[in-house]
């Protein structure tokens, strides 16, 4: 028998959004935004689910040979559709009073990739002089995540934009460009058996496709004049600007199992996890104005370019076997690499004030996505044959993405009074490398051969350069609060673990850590940095 699955349909694209307005908006209830602008790409459809089964007996065909052959191919997941740009030029006033109620939300979100269909193939041959059972299952690829569009926000130089929010988790302005996540590739199962014969052979093979990669976040451009933002609830930032790459899809699990046979062979080949999408560049310019927050965990300004995490490679398994002689094999694929963070550039002339604990004045980050993991297991604990052969070729975990450079020029007053509330906090962080894990059968089986070619854990991404210039006043009065806190950190290398009983092994390798970048801080002659709390530090810089 042969079965072929249909592909999932592609998503539809989001269109451009453009608003040029002097607004007057008030909302009273929960989850009620003052203004919501979105362009969203449609997600890809799921591929078809496929099942193929066959059973052959010589009694029905009056033959000395029984042959059962089954093959199945899964349907591909549909591709997500791109979102388009969202542009707003605003003045006026916005007030919200409920929880989860932002003043202004502007988003462009790429569609997620569809998952590929599941594949099941099984064959059985029996009751003949020679019985042959063959099963092949081939999985399909997950759909690609789509890219987000650009976000542009400008305000009038003549009329101010005033935004007030009072509820919890209610930022004054939220700007996001988010790539769609990649779709998962097929989950694949293959089972073969040959029984009740003078000579019997069972062979199973399974392979899945690669999962879809995450879409990229696009650039976020902000030019704010005559700005007046105020929030009073917890977890309610004044301004949030984010560009985030979509996470890579995970490759579907793969397994091959054998029923009864004199000789059995099972092989599984894993698919690759999708790579994470890149975050986009962010550029922010603010003219004189003010941003004030009074709730806990409420930053005045939060700016982030974040690469999507890499997808996990297939969980590869060769399952239980009751054959007298069994050879099992698994070829591990790679976990997806993490996406990169991109350049974050800020020029601030707006007065920033926070009074809650854990509320930073200006927080800027460019962060690489973590690498995906790779997992394999061979011959589960219950394997009954008298001879067990393990062949294992290790997968590779994905590398972490690099963080991007960050430049910050501050010309205004930044004041924080809560505990652990730094005035300026800047980071470039490389993503951590992924993990590789092996597991094989019981070491106490009657006879056993194990040959392992080790996989490689992913390397960590690099942190990039940070450049800070300050000619304003920086004041941090709370305990454990720093004036300027800056870090460029390389991602940690990935790990590798194995529970396999090894008689022959060519060593696997853990991933290397990433490098930190250079940090340059310039405090002009007329600028000042003041800290008043316990364990406060004026300037802290760490490259690691």
C-alpha cells in the first residue's frame, strides 16, 4: 500500500495600516485599549494526516513467500503569510482605566507556519516459508513562519500626545514587530514485523522533514515630539518598542519499531529544527517631554531587539524489538540556530521618572535567540533479542544567535526611586547554545555492540558593542540601584549528555561559549550621576 498526504494551504497576507489623526479616546473596562492598530499575516494550514497498513499471509495467496510492503508520505504544512507595515502620526489624548488596557498598541505580526501531517506506516508478513515485512514512513516539512512589517510612530511637533493608563499591565504605548513561528514537521511512526515463518525479516525506516524557520521581525522607527506619558498600575511601562524574530519550529518525533522476526533492522533519521528569525533594528528619537510610571516593574522606556529561539530537532527513537538479531540505527539532525538581535539606537531628550520597585528608567537590549536542542534514543529499555546492535550518529544542537550593538545618547534627566531600579540599563547578549542528549538501551542485555559517533552541542552567540553617551542628569535613589548598568555577554556553550552504554565511541563535544563585546561609556563634563541607596553603583560595565 502507498498513501500520500495533501499539503496545507498558505496563509493570506496582512495589508498596510496608516493612521494620521488627532485623537480623543477613553476606555473604562478591562482589556480595552485606547487605540489598536494591527497588520497580521494568516497562518499556514496543517498538512494531511496519512496512515498506511498492510498484512500479507501465504495461506491466502497459496505461496511460499509472503511480502508486506507499506509506504506513507505526509503532507507539508502551509507557509505563513507576511504582515505589512503599520504607520501612525498622532496627537491628542488617550485615557484607559481597566487592567490589560494599553493606551496605544501598534503591531505587525507575521503568520505562523502550518504543521506537517502525521505519518503512520505499518506492515506485517506471516505464515509462509519466507516472510518479509517492510515499512517506510516519510514525514513532510513544516511551513515557514512569515516576516513582520515595519512599525513607524511619529507625533506632532505642534500638538502633544498625552496618554494616561491606570490599570495593571497597561503600558502607555506598545509597539511590536513580531515574526511568525515556524511550523512543526511530521510526527512519524514506522512498524514492521514478520512472524510464523521458517525465515523472517522485518525492516522499518522512518524519516521526518525539517521544520519551518521563524520569520524576521522588521524595523521599529519612533520619532516622538511633545510627548506626555503616565502610567500608575504595576507592570505598566511608559513606552515599549520591540522587534522579535519568530521561533523556529520543532521537528516532529520519529520512531521505528520491530515486531517479531528472526532478523530485524530499524532506522530512524531525524529532521532539523527550524532556525529562529532575526529581530529587527530599532531607532528611537525623543524630543523634550516626559514619561512617568509609579507601579512596580514599570519601566519608563523598554526597547528590545530579540532573535527567535531555534527549534528542537527530532526526538529520534528506535523502539522495542522482539527479534532474535536486531540492528537499530538513528541519525540525529541539527537543532535550529537562534536568530540574531539587531542594532538598537536611542537618542533621548525626554525626562524619565519611575517610582516603583524594579522599574528601570531606560532599558535597552539586543538579545540573540538560544539554539535548539537535539534528542535521540535507541532501543528502549524493553529489548528482548539475544543480540543488540546500536549504531548512533549524533545530531548537532543549534548555535545561539548573536546579540546586536546598542548605542544610547541621553541628554535629559532620568530618575528612579524604587529598589533595584537602575536609571539606565543596557545589554547586548548572545544566545546560549543548544543541548544534545543521547539515550540507548539497557547495559545488561545478553549481548551488545554499541558504536557512537558523538554529536556537537551548539556554540553560544556573541554579545556586541555597547556605546553610551550621557550629558544629562542620572539619579537613582533606591537600594541596589545603579546609575548606568551595562553588559555585553556572550552566550554560554551548549551541553551534551549521554546514558548510552558505550563499547566504541568517537567523542562528542560541548559547544563553545560566545564572546562579550566592547563597552564604551562617555559622561560629559556637565553631566551628573547620583546614587543614594545602599549597594548603589554609579557606573557598572561588564563584558564577559
